[in-house]
């Protein structure tokens, strides 16, 4: 049994990793800016929680003390993303190295390399901070979560629509499937200092996925094709968000939406 630190363990992916690691018998510590109440959705029974701030470094020494492996599922949006992913990663790996942590697993995104999209550039900076550290770093780049793809569709709710990016295909993957791979890698799967790509079981157009969500949710909203601009739209239309050769045998989007409905 290892002592696993899940950074950002109160987020969507972090909660799934925490639950998976506990189920496998690991001693799990969750580091987050805010510790959830034990009756909150973000709380996972069996985990120990510590308050830590990646950007300021406050609480990091307590978080990494006695830890064997780090699983970094941290997230941030807007201008804060660059600080959390770049500065925060530097603070974390330097502290972890001083305390003898031997392995780090980082959750990243398929297509971050070479993209001009600001969020992806920040994730690429996070990857570099880990790769340049003395830790045995294993990066897991995943395609878009089922939840994320659905959230795109739901952005059309204010105008009575489901937004479907035109000229775009997704390879959606279940958060639980990603969590299993992350814990596998934390336990030693894969090669040291490697990058692993994973994607959902099937590549489908954004419109096809929107139609599945419309059917399962029972909504009468129409599907509105939109052309995404900027670096993100260019990355997706070029198919750099897809890795069909690295598909995992997991939960299909159609099954996921049926369970949600």
C-alpha cells in the first residue's frame, strides 16, 4: 500500500482518482485550497484532507510529507490557470523532491502540444515543469470527459439550443476510466518519464453526440452548429484532440447519457 497525494482532489477528476485509490487500498491524502465538509459532494470517505495552495506554496510541505506518489489533477480557469499550472507545478515538484517523493503522475489533455489556445499553453507549461524536475514523471493526456462535452452543448441553454461545434469530432471518455488509468500509472504502470495518451472508445461528430444528449435528456431544444474561433477551435477542427489508436475499452457516451437521464 502506498501513500498517495491527490492534488486538486476535490474536483471532478480528483474525486474519481481519490475514490479509485482508496478502493485499491492506498492511503490517500487530498490537497485542496478548501477542505470540503464531510457531507459535501466533493468529500470522499476514507481520504485525509489538507489545505494547500499551489501558487503561494502554503501547506505544501505538510501535504507531501511521507508521500510516495503524487497524482496531480489540479485545475484552474482564466488568468489563474497560468499561475496554477506553471508556478504551482514548480512549487509542488520542488517541495516534493525535497521530501523524497519518488513519482508524480500528471493529468493533461490530448492536443496541448503546439496549440495556441491559452489554457492549453498553460497545461504545456505544467508538463514542462514536471518533466524538468527530478521526479519520475508520467504524464497522462486524456481526451475530453463526457461531462465536458455535455457542458459545451448546455451552453446553448440561454438561447434555447444545444451548441454543437461544427467541423469537430470528439472522443469522449468517462472520468472513471481516466481515474483507473491514473491510479494504474501511480502504481507503476508505463515507463518512467513517459507520456501516455488515452481516449474514449469511439470517435463521433459533435452533432451526433449532441443528438444523443438531446434524446436521452428529453429536451426539445434545437441543435445549433457553431464555428469555434481561436486556438481551441483550430486544434479541435484539425483533429488534434483525437487518439483513436489509444482508445480505452470503457463507458461509451451513449451509455453515459442514458445513465445521467
